[in-house]
C-alpha cells in the first residue's frame, strides 16, 4: 500500500509539472496511520482545485517530524505529539488534529473468527511471556474457541511510528511491567517479534504468517480482510473497534487552547463502557507563520476544508470524524495561522 501512495503522489506531481507554470505542488510526509484518508482528501481537493497538487510520502510519524523540522516538506503528519526536544527544534509548529482512528490488534489463526483479549493477555503477548495461542491467559476470555497449540508470531513496527506510540502508550497504562520495560514511544526496544515498515508492512507480515499477531490502524486490517480482536476496556467490557467505539473513546477528551504542544491529549484506555481502548487523534504539522505566501494560504484553506467538508470521507474509510466541539477549537487554531505575519481568510 505504501508503494501505491507514493505512486499516486508521484503521478500527482508529474501532472502538476505538465499542467502549467501557475500550478502549485505542496509536499508533505509522515504518518501511515491516516494515509488512506489523506490520499482521498488530496484527490477530492485537487478535483475542486485543479491547479493545486499534494505530494504525500507515507513514511511514518518519525520521518514526518524529521522532514518537517528539516524544512524539506511543507507539512508533516504524525500520530504522536512531538516531544519537548523535538518542539525545541520546531518552535513555530502547530499540531492540527485531523481525524480519529483506532489501532487494532489483528491476527492470522486458522479457524479463529473472533478473539477477545484482556489487557494482561495483550501485554503478555508483546512482552514474550504469552507464547502460544492456547495459553490460559488467552483461553480464559475465549470459552469454547478452538485455540491451537501454535506459537504466537509477534509483529510490530520497525520504523519510528505514531501507531507504535499509541499502542505502547496503551500498554504502559494497563501494564506496570510494560511501563517499566519497553515503555512508550515511536520506537521502543521490543522484547520479541519481527518488524515491518509502516502499517502496510505490519499488515503484510500478519497476512502472510500463520500464527501471527500485530497492531495496525483499522483501515489496513479491514482492507486486507484480517480479523481484529475485541479488547477489554477500562470499564470491563470487551469492545470491538468501530467508528462508534472510536468516537466514544474521545468523548471525554478536552483539547487544549494552544495546539503547539498536544502531549496532554490522549484517548487511550478511556472511560466509558462503549469506548474502544486504543484510539487516538492524528495530526498535520504546520508552521504558525508560513514564509511562502502562496503555499501558506493554500495550506490554510485546505486545512479548513479538511476539518469541515473533508470529515464526510472519514467513516467510509474506517476513521471517526472529529467531534463537533473539537472542530470549533481546531477551526480557531487554523484561523490563527498567519502567512508572512498576516492572517489568512478562511476558505470555509
């Protein structure tokens, strides 16, 4: 899938080059988590604005932060809030929340159509302590299921990943041992498993490996017809990831007034019986004050479209639209962006 995104982006850039000197190409890079939705957005927006093209490289949140900080792209994309040390290198960054997504636990076990996992079992699997599919830690929550006496093959991300940050943040909240060991981060020292690049890479590894388990964004599992586990949430209910349960996870999240540092925002292990426990916002990284007048204006106008009209494309691609109270705050943050020190009139 990553190759497909890159190819689409490359063709978009080629088309821009042929169309005429007045056309504009905006370059971005980063998270694979929201890439299916972003590519849809760029295509739809281009249809309404033929002279504007987006070239987006789906390389992972870590790469997106690095390229944005280095100034090699016009915008970055990340599922993980930038760390204090990263913020120091990009003091004018603004995190714009764009949509909500679910990180799901997907697996490849013949004959196992449904699976329930407790926090203890999930942490045990990724710590390398729960080694077989018929381990009591799994069997206890799956009465009547035919769990094979097969080794569990753990799959994880090999690159700096916002999806990994979301997943490990959750594990750190539910497992003291995980918190004290690998901990939370875009990259961690995995106790066990094989790494894949991007959500696409992990999806591919799970799909081709009998006995495998891994974590990916919901859209990748659904598009590849892979099953996903129901996870026991904070309220004690086993919840399957859906648009509704992802939205429920964000119900109690209060967004900050300033979107420079959004590290306080978290929808993992949320309260509520309907909340799916591994959900998160994803962000576009933009400059508070753009130095390229034309690109800055175009990007602000696109952002305004994305958090309003663009939200209608979220559900069909298995993302949860932004809650209405969040849209109001995000719109204010977009409206406060400037170009060469001057405000930009919103296109919405």
